[in-house]
C-alpha cells in the first residue's frame, strides 16, 4: 500500500535530550500513537556523511561522503531518486548540502535556493545556508511546499538544535531549549500532517558532546532518536531499526521499488 511520507531530520539532536525534551512527540508515544527508537548513527558522526546515509541507506565509508567538505553529487540512489523514478512528487526544506548531494553542486543560492524543476530528484525545495536560519521559518517553508505541491515525499531539515550545541554544548539550557522549541513547532503541524494522510518519521543525523562538537564514538554523539507516527507503523517496542534502514523504510511506505535494507518490524 502506498503512503505519503514526511521525514524530519532534527540536526544534532542527541537521544539523551530527545527522550525528555520533546514533550509533544512523547505525548503521542505515551498515547500509543507513536514509537520512539534509539538508533546508533554511522561513523563518522558528521552531518553531510549522515544526510547521505539517512537518504540513501549507505554508510559513509561506502558512499565516499566521509566528511563535511566533500562537496559533490552523491553517487548513490536516494529516496528522492526512487520516488521520482516511480512518478512521485518530491520536496525538501533543508540545508543547502542536501541540494549539493542530490540536485546540483556547488550550491548557487540565486539559482538553487528556491527550486521548482520536475527533472531534478528534489523537484520542489527551499534551501537555506545559514546554521541560525530560524527553525520556525524552515517549518513554514516546508508547509508551503506541502500545501503548494502536495508532495508524496517531503524532507524537512532544521538546524537550530545543532547550532545551539556547537555554541553552548550538550549540557546547556540553550541546547535543551532549542530541542524543546523544535518540539513546540512540530506541535503546530503534526496532527495536521497526519490528518492529511502522511506517515511521519522524526530522527537526527548525530548527537552532541560537551566539547560543543561531534565526530567520535561517545553515546551522546552517536545515539539519536527515531520517532515514527502514523497508522502504517507497527509501534513494536522490540524493533531495532538502524540508521541505514531509514531510506528503505521510507521507500516501503512510498510503495516504490528499491534495493535498500529495511527494518520490517517497524512497519505493519
């Protein structure tokens, strides 16, 4: 069965903070309408390599996107490629590195910031390039894309949690409050998306440490959340999904052919 999907990547959100700071998402879990899983991110625990991992199911050492300064198009097939290949509509409100991975590289703001091109893997997009670009604006960008284009797959990628972590560290009110703020923004939209028939996944690329960075193997750097909300999910508490299986799970939900690994226990 085909479902429409929204995948939200809350950049830099450690599981340790997600499990106590995301009150609205946790309310869905407590009501038996969502599940929260703990994932261990692939290495290195860096943003661009893990965008690639989440969206293609390929670990950084195999994709070649091994650090943040590898600025080129991906050589892998992403969710966007599988979706458009099956005739579906794709959209993204995301950091400009996502554009560089799947649409055009290098990113040229005047050309790429607002994208509407049916021939590209990400057909409709609003891309930003400042880490402090407000999450409130980013979610508004995403909702504009959803209402204007009715995408089958929508990728939403805010950066303020990661930005707060780099400025203040894991154990800081600024970092925790940035997570809480993202949760409040999600509260504005989540039920609206569910009512519109979307299945929603909320995850992170990597976590954060007290040194205001991430790239190592500490639990706070590698452990990230995966919330799943929608009637296509089993909500099986015993499921053990991996970060490399998110791409395949989204493709399964979209009902498109793919060759990616899948954690079938997460899905009905």
